[in-house]
C-alpha cells in the first residue's frame, strides 16, 4: 500500500468536493427554481461540478405547450431517459422560453446534456432554449443571452467559454460509440458550425455582461 499516494488522492478528493461547495448558489434574476429531487432520477447520486463553461442547446421539441415549465416537469419526474449515459437520465441546469426560465439542477452539480463522460458535462452549465410552437424565438434567445451573461459574471466564466453544444464531441458512455458533434443549437449555427449567427449571439451576451 502506498500511503502518501492514498493520502494525496484523499486530499485531492476533499479539495475538489469543497471547490464545488464554494460555487455560488445565488438564483439568477427571473429564474424559477424547481429542482429534480435530490437522490432521484438524474440526481440519483451526487455528482459535484465546478462550472467553467456554459453550453447552449435548443430542445428541438416543437410540441405545443412544451415550454420551460413543461421541460422542468419532465426532468423532475424522470421522463427523459438517457439510455447511453452513466446515470440513465438526461439533465441540464436551465430551460428558457419567451416568458420564463426554470432551473432543474444546482450549478455545482453536473448534468447529462452535452457529451456523455466528456468535459462538456463535467465542466459546463447546460442551458436549453425552447422551440415549442407559439414560442417567440427572438425573446427566448434574448433571455438566454441575459442568463448566460449573469452566470458568466457570477462564476467568473469568460465569453470564450460560452459554447454551443456542437463544441463538444459526443462519445457514448455504454458502447463508446462516437457520435461526433451535434448540430445544436441548430438555429444559431451555420451549416452545423459556429458562424455569423453564433457571433451575433455572443455579441448579445457580451453586451449584457458589460451592462451589468
Ligand atoms: Zn444540445
């Protein structure tokens, strides 16, 4: 038994978990906190995280009524299964529509929204933008930009760490199948890659950030 190595590993574990405990838990303005219950579904076991990135998604759910609240409910009641990830459920932190924002995970816990076991899930706050019929996209994008700016400021995250889901490479947990880079959020990408539309979005985030 290598005692110093074990002691070091223990110290590191304590240090890492205390880092995630130091993460600010303040609620961003205009956000309804409606968390997945601790110990259930996507929070079956505790997975601490210190947020270093913000990952932006779009739900691709066009169903009428599937706004932020409906998605928060689905997360809360374990409706969204993640068959190929480590915990069996999909999860993310915030869902935004044209009139509301719901929080489903604490920002110091990792979700399952970006890249299975990759750095996207291990280090980023996930934000989903709603696309349900009747939902105003421009307002949704604007609210998302404002939320991202607030989170940047609160957690000391630089603009360069606001990324589309497409940024992360998806390699499944169970069979290690490489799914590559997803075209998400599709309406802020150009031919599946960050271009003019993404730059416009980042400029909006930055404008809100500077105004804070
Ligand atoms: Zn996505």
